[in-house]
């Protein structure tokens, strides 16, 4: 790989001086808008309804039934420019043209429709051969670096990992719940029946109830493992393999790489890049993940010629872009990308998310209903998909560039993408920045000589699903506290109170059960009369007080009015919790109360004598 950076020595200065005339020549040359006719073929036959565009641009045109197209673009053509053609079910094709080109032909090919069950999923992490541990390979590697090889990346890189070319997106993913779907301590505690200190038989726990049944948790939490045994994959085994044979992030030997492959170390990475981008289709139904909702296409792209030339092995990926080509849109040399891509509009739709955010348990109880909640909301009617909130545009990636890391010096496209199309991959859910302001509070007070009535309307204004949503333990608490000038609180004489899942004990420890307020949650029960049970135990719904999207909940609270009151401040706070407080206490989980909305309304009652 050529190093395009400039050093501080004389040779670097010479490079800069040498390049300046070239730069001036390019940018002072005449430029014109694009006007192009062309034809898209599969090598022989025309391809209809292919999306043709300038690489990275938002505007595109469709080919007609004869594969013909006419493309106009405001892009200023200075030198060469890349034109691409993409279509669902096809591998994206492209061609470089000059500013003098008026007609071109683009060749595409169909995606092989043969899912390979023996496919080895690729690690998302940095994966480099440590030549220091295998000196005998140094001469071999050096021989591959001779100029007869067009590219040299795979002298050191074992495989075209996500880290190699998508560094920023990789960094975002590593912070996500998807990356921690197996290793998250809460997940392990719930599955095994342990607490945060590792103590066993601390319920609830799936394997405590079903010691001989691994269950279907891995169908979504460890899908690249569960695809081999849907509904029957032990999540604990996946976790232990990842701990015993962890993926080495960086330099390693060939032997280590083979150990990781045989051990399925990548499965412990949870919902990882290579799995997600192998999803061909999703059936919206009541099944979870790979156990009936997801169809994969783990196709292998064989490139014997490229391998002989020293190129990285090819990797196939679906995605939302229809212009990802396997050659550099910038370099005038024969630089290729290891990624062979196919446009799949599913990746920008909520149906994609439904695979793991919509399913029922064996008793027919919807244990995650988020997709249906969205489907019934105004967001769905307006065409606002899940990705609009949970994969927000990444304004930190300059000019919409999604290729960086080791590849940025030779691959970054000149034709930058619209920033709105470049999505973050940290997939935020119930965390502070997304929860904050998801709801609003409207507080109305009525002062009587003997009582104060507080009416509170909570409105779900910024969430495209119920608030809260997800698994049963998610909850919100509304806390109402009228405070006098001297700091005393008014005595509560109303009936509406925070339920048991708010926690029993000292208020200072975050226990609000019995406090003036209300709880918002989906509470399950079983056939033995228990309430607050886990999703796999649920046979009935005890209550569902969650707030639907764009709807409101109204509750009333009554307090005793003090004699000769002065100013009274009504403090109202709506908090979000990732788990019921009693469960968090049993499991010894540390849990922050996230403020969704708050309000302070001050009144000064005046009564006639």
C-alpha cells in the first residue's frame, strides 16, 4: 500500500513541490456537468430497473426494460468519475469515465443464491499476522510484496476485517449493546441465574427454570452461533468459548487465527458486522432471530485471479447503498476493494429490526412487541423508520465519508455522500441522550382550603413506540413532590402510588414504592398467581401502563393543604429504569435513574376568610 503522507525530511518536501503543478493542472482544467447515456448488462442481457448514479451522489436514474439509461448530474467532472449501477439481488457494478465520455456500459451479475452453511464468519476486529512469531514466513511475505503483485495489504492482514476499512463505524459498534449481546453481565445473570458477584442460584434465571433446555436466547444474542442450532444453542457455552478462546485484536499467529476459527470465537461478539450484513430477508412474524425470522445468504466470492495477484480475499455484504463498487473511485491504479456488495433496501426499513424486536414466547405472549408498537404509530404512517432514531446520521464523519482506517489514503471517495445517508452504528436505546425529552409533562394544580390537587399529563412525544418498550423489566416512574418554603413536603391523601417494582426501602436508596406517583411498565404473571415474572415464565399480562406513541396518560394526586400556606413548589420527575428495582437489588446491579422529563410548578394559594 502506498504511503501518501509527507514526512519532515527533504524527500517529503520534494514530493510536495513535485505534486503542486499537477494539482494546479487538475483544478484549473475545464469542468462540466455530467450528461451520460448508457447500457446496463449482465454480460449478455439487459438489466431493467437498475439504479444508476454518480458514486456517492443522491440523485439517480433507473434503466428501462432494455437496460438503457440517461443520467444527468450537477457534479462537476474534472477528471475521471465513477458511475455505478445497483439493484436488489444483484452485485453492484460500476465503471470509471472521463469528462469526455458521453456513452458507457456497466456490467452487473446476480448474487449467488446459495447459502453456505459451512461459512466461517469474519471477525470485526483488527487481524494482523505477527511475523515476529513466525520468522520463516518473513521471506515468503517479502516475496509477495514485489511489484508483480498489484496490492500488498494481505501480506499482513489475514482477512478484510471491518476494522481495516471502516474504523469509525467499528469504534461505534464496539460501544453498542449489539456488540455486548453475549458478554453483557445482565444478560449472563438473567440467563444463568447469577448475580453481579457471580453467586449462583440467584433468581430469576432461565437455566434455573430449564436446566436441560438451552432455550432460544442465542437466536438473537449470539446469532452466528445459533444459526447452526436455532432454538437449541446454549448462550453460556458461547460465552465460555469467547472467554477461553478470545479473539485477539491485533497481531497474532496463523495458529491463533485457526484456533479462533475452530472455536467460534467470533460468536461471542454478539450481533456483529459480518452476520448483520449477510441478512438477505426478514419475515415479520412471532419468531425470534435465526429461529424463523431471518434468512441469510452466506455466499462465498471466489477470486482465484485476485489471490494470485496478492489481493485480499473477497467478502460479500448486503447493505443500504446501491453504489458500493469493488474498485477505488479515486485511485488511477488498479486498486480493488475486498468488499463485493449488493443493494438491499431492507437495511433502511423497520422490518429489518423486527427480526429480534418482535416475538412471542411459547404461551403466545408478546415478550417483545416493539415493531408492532411502531407499526401502529404515527411514525409508521409518516414513513419514519426505526433507523431514523436508532441509527442517526453521523455528522462527525466529515463529508459523509464511510471509508477510513488503513484504507483511507487510497480509497476515500471524492464524491462524498449526503450526510443524512451515513448512519451511526452504536444503536442507542434506553440511554440518557435518547431517553431525555422522550416525554413531556403538563402539570395543572387546583388549590382548595383543605387540599391540593395535582393533575399530571405525561405525553409520549418523541418515541415511535410505547414508552418504555422492550423486555418486561424496563419501566418508568412518575414522582410527585409538593414542597413548602421551609422544606417540608405536603402529606399525601391520594390513592395513586408508585407500585412495588419501584423498590421497597429507603427513598435515599432509590426506593419509591408507595410514593405519590405512578409506574409505567408491562407486567407479566404466571399460572401460579405470581406477578412481575420474567418473559419466559409469562402466561398472562397483569397490566400494561406504558404510553403509546403520540398519546398521553393523565393521573391525579391529592395532598393535604397546610394551614396558612405560603409558596408551594410541586416537583414532578419522570425517570426511566432499565430494570425493576427489586430485581436490580437481588442481582446486585448498579443502575442509574435516567431523567426523561422534569418540572417545577410554584403556586401561592390565597383563600377567602
